[in-house]
């Protein structure tokens, strides 16, 4: 498998809505989600795989979901291509934060 392609998008959608929309868009384009990481309600990364020739459909489905993603250029050459989609939330959900107690001493 080739090196992952990096996609990124900034969205004003609420976190849960954006993650659901991104997952649905990836599936609709013929890809599948392998992993999701959330970063304190400010950002999330989705790791997924899609057939290389389906990247144009992926961009269309993401844009239709309100997630216009930019992609780094990549060299074609693989039937399946892993990618990461980094979502930054314009209106972060502060409820997703965890309080960290001070270190005693």
C-alpha cells in the first residue's frame, strides 16, 4: 500500500455532525473508515482507505456534506490508497475538554 494522502478541512458544523457527515461521505464514495481520533473537541482525524480512482468522488461527497477538503499532491500508483482527513472545528466544543488537576508540590 502507498503512503497516506493527507486531506484537511475546516468546518463550522458541530463536532458530532461533522464526523457523521465525513464518515457517510467516505462510505458513499466507496471508501471505509479505519480509525477516528478526537482532540479535545477542537479537531479530529479520520484514517480511511479508498480506491485511488475514487478520490474525485470523495472530494465531491465531502463538499456536498459541507466539508470542502484540500489534499496534498500525491503520486498515483496504487489500487487502494490510505488517507487521513483532518477536521478542524471553527466552533470548538469545550464540553469535550477534560480538567487536568495540578501537579502537587
